[in-house]
């Protein structure tokens, strides 16, 4: 996804930066600490390498994630949230709390 310019509205900007279901899940995993690409893939079953790469690059462009390459053989690359990315912790916790408060229509109701 290209980001020619971000929307003025904060909610629209948030949605542009964290578009799609994988974006927030990637951030959720990185909130636990730095991870390598393959570690992220294992923690997010079903994500394609292309999607993960695309989201990480977008996050890096916007200063949400840092990518550190270590001069080792084989090379080691680690992704980590920046302080800006860490600021999403409260947002994701609030989203999770709100979602857990929504009643499950499939759950049995006891009288």
C-alpha cells in the first residue's frame, strides 16, 4: 500500500496506518518485545510472507517499528516497536476490553 498522504482526521489516519486485520495483530505481538520475521510468522498463523513484509515496511516508514540488521552469518533481522509504536498498547488494550464486553450472540442465556 502506498501512503502518498495521511488523512487529517485522527480516526481515518489510524485506520490508514493500521489497515487490515494483520496490522493490529502484528503490533500486538511486538508489544511483547523484539521479534524476528519468522517468529512473527509463527505467532500469526495464516499470514503470508508478502503481507507481513508489506506491513512491517509500512510501519517502518511511519516510525512505528524499527528494523535492526545484525552483521552475523546468517544475518539476523529484528523488528521492534518504537516509542510511537509502544503508544498503541493502550489503544489495543482498550479495543480488547471493549470487544470482550460485546455479548456473544451464540452463547447460551441462562434465566
